[in-house]
C-alpha cells in the first residue's frame, strides 16, 4: 500500500493539495493511505520549511506549492 502524506498546518493551500492528491490517487485506482501531518515539529522532521508539502512513501516530493493534478499523477505513478 502506498503511503501519501500531506504536510501542512491546514491552510487553504494544504487543503487544496490534499483534495487534488486524493482525487489523483483515486483516478489512478491506487491502493493508498492518506495521512495529513499538521504538527510543525513533525513537518520539520521531514526537512520541510515551506508548506504545503507532499510526501510519497516517506519521501518528500513537492514543497511550497500545489502542483497540477497531472504532476501529482506522475509523482504517484513514479513512486508506487
């Protein structure tokens, strides 16, 4: 099972990243678990200084922006 993590404090961009990522994973019919990490110390443990961030299987893929649905799909397919 793929582990998808959204790193962010719950700001509008963080919520948008979660929505777009979940929609992309569902569209690709992936077997995944989505986790939202909102505590600053946990986010910093990933080495992330700008949110929102997207991690796939524990590896940060994107920070500080909401990528397009197409970019997220490519990341998920590459890292499954």
